[in-house]
């Protein structure tokens, strides 16, 4: 339902060519809540803009990079990205990668989808492209100027807090996120690569960063399980981090039966480095199922890593989150004024639509 609405909004925006006529949602932003294709004609590139229904103050920005042969739509559906954007009141940007020859930079809604899966099928992420030269991908150094342009666009066209820009990405997008952790510390504060590794070579460490990475121990496509912990360790050293173990060694926390995380929680300026592994997980986002139904079901104990990445980013958000500081003393007094407590009908779009199982009576 939410995705259908987003797809509809995207199509309306695509048809109108511009969202200028629509009412301002927040200071400095001319796009209404929902997901919009935003072109940057000067550099022949485009991205999806995920706008929350309500904004936190001093809005953080999260960049999300899709994998090789998938699309921003697929990554959005796979990771519940826009759901988290709404929940936190942050702004999201999901850039489109390019085909090998760089010919689809302004390809619109369907830029990265296969020809037999357009519009609704594309925006719901129901089908992947073949992994051939026409598939969208990230090319590390070659895509660096696109990231600079995106952050510049956000500075000029929105009211984000430029000190709170975070990045995540899956697979090839995770590889790219690792590249950015090494080379874009001047633009981005924290990085959460998923199922994609890139060794921390020749890193620019002039800006302190935070980092949390994850890979399944049975990854059958990115094979990140063999190197991703070394990458995290290198970054922890490059950024002078220490863990809470003897002589600053990292501590490993068993987060659940299937996910554990190794933590360096003392880096300069409140930064952290952390690396998580989900036992037996193949090339998927821990705690999530692919929108094209190609994931095997997994134990419910797998860490929901999209949620976890936002929680880690929140450590650097200085309270820029919806409902920070609530309930207030006044709200608690109202709650305690009667029994049962008064129910709430505000922010219905965020309240859990928990469906109680229907009771059956054994006879
Ligand atoms: C690449 O894959 C797409 C489908 O995803 C297909 O339409 C196209 O013909 C393929 N191109 C080549 C050169 O194989
Ligand atoms: C954190 O937010 C408070 C307001 O809630 C502000 O006074 C303070 O300057 C902020 N700190 C930083 C480092 O931005």
C-alpha cells in the first residue's frame, strides 16, 4: 500500500516534470512527503528523494546505495528505507547507479529495471536485471563527483544539517559505501555497508568517521565474510579507536542467537567502529527479505540491520529525531490522570498497525 502510494507519487512527479507547484512541506524543500525522482541535468545523473511526512529539527540526511543489477526502488523495498526515514523524520536520498557505458544517467523511474519489469513492477522491486553491461552499478572513484553534487544539492535545496550526513548500501552499494568511508569523510559522518566489502586502502583520515558493517557468514555473491572484519579493524586503527577489552581490544557482543558484533566504542569525537556477522546468512540484508521473493526464510533472531544502522546513526544525531524528549512530564501527568490511560489518535501513519490474530475456540 505504502509502496503503491510512493509509486503513484513518483509517476505524478514524473508526469508533471516538476514538483514546484506543490505546497512546501518544510522550510527549504519543495517536495511533498513520498518518493520522487530528482534529475541533476548538469551532470546527467538522478536520485530518488525520500521525504518524510514530518521533519525532525536539524534534519539528518541518509544516503542509500543499491546493489549491482538492482535499483534504488529495490533497495528501498528490501531495507524499508523510507519507513525508517518517516519514523526518524530524516531526509533520504537513494541515488541511481549507471550502466557500464554510462548511458542511462537520466533514465527516469525505470532507469535500472529490466525491460519486462517497468513502472509498478520496477518501483516494487519485483524483478532484477541480468548482470550484464546494461545493469546499474557503482564505480568507486568514478562516482565520487556524483556524491559531491548530491550533498551540494541537498545543501542548496533542503535544510539538512550538513554535519549529520550518513550512508548505507547493499552489495555493490556496500562496496561503494566502504569506498566512501575511506574517501568522503569530509562529506559524510557515518557509514553502514551491508554485504559488501572494500579494503581500507589509502584512506583520507583527516575527518573522524563512524562505521558499522555487516556480512552473512554464508554470503554466496559478495564473499565479504572473508575480509570485512579486517576492513573494520583497519578503520579502527586508522581512526585511533579503542574497544573496552584489555589494552583497548574490541569486545564482541552476541546480539542474538544468530548475530554477533565486534565493537570499538571509543574513537575520537564520539565515533565508533563496529562489525557484525549473521551466522549462515547468504547474500541478503540481515533481518530482511528481498522484494522479489528470492530470499530463503531465516531465523527470526537475525539482527534487523536496516533498523540497527539507523539506531547507530542516531548516536551522532544529537537528538534530531521525531519525538525526542517525549513523553514530557505534562504528557505523563495526563496519562496518569485516568485509568485505563487515555488512548492516542495522533500520527496514525506511524502507529503500529498490529493485527490481532483472530481467536479460535477448540470444541
Ligand atoms: C542484458 O540484460 C537485459 C535484461 O535484464 C536484456 O534485455 C539485454 O538484452 C541484455 N544485454 C545483453 C548485451 O546481453
Ligand atoms: C545539540 O543540540 C542542542 C540543542 O538540543 C544544542 O544546544 C547543541 O549545541 C547541539 N550540539 C551540537 C554538537 O550540535
